C-alpha cells in the first residue's frame, strides 16, 4: 500500500472512530464515514466493501498486536517479558482501554457481534493451550467456552464501568474462574 492509500485508510478509520464516539454502530452510514473522512466514495470502496469491513479491519488492527507472541515494549506499559495468560489478558485490557471512548458505540447491535466474534476467536487461541493441561474437573471445551464468554462479557461490562484499571479487571476475572 502506498503512502496515499495509507493516508486514505487512516482517514476512514479516524472518521469511523469519531462517529462511534457519538453514535451507535448501527446508526452510522458509509456516507457519514466518507463525508467525515473527506474521501470519495470510490476511495472508500477501494479499501472496504462495507461498514462491517471497516469494523473488521479495526478489530484486526487492535487485536493483531495484543494477541501477538511478541508484543514488544510500549511507552505506557510493558508486557514484553511476561507470557502468562493473565498478563496477556491484562495487556489486552490496556489496549482496549485506549479505545474506550468509542468501544460502547461498537458494542451495540451488529457491531457488537462483529467485535465480540473477533475477540472470542483470539481468546480461544489464548486460552486453549493453558486448558490442554487438564487441571479442571470439567471438560476442557466447556471451560474454554466459559472463559471466552466470561471474558468477552467482562469487556462489555467494563465499557460501562470504566473506572477500574486493567489490572483490577484482570484480577476480577481470575478470581471468578477456576485455576487454569
């Protein structure tokens, strides 16, 4: 992607997230994104087929770093040397907190399903290896589903109770699930 294309794509993301701060996902139109991004319709459709595709790309942008095996050191936090599931979850929460101003707009209606579907897929990859050790009295697939659902809903709850830190949210989650 050349520089002009990257700038257009960034403008679309910026416009989309600005709209999400004021409107729920379902109320936002492609035309609103185009107008706020100050790009042409053709430019928008060169990058994305639908508004859902913009959201999917935004999710991938958020999740690709936090779910990577080598997250690297960051200026606001450093989880580069920590590889436990709990520390990786706390790292995820740090990044979600950076998007807290528009996450509530995503988590309504169809947008919530797209976002949560992406999150759940990544969580399955994070939790599954820890559950393979078989430390629980319940089947691993049940526990995996339980943990994914519980953490996903914890994120949704946190968007309404943002006064808690990522460390506190992570601690709440781990206090409520069986030892893995």
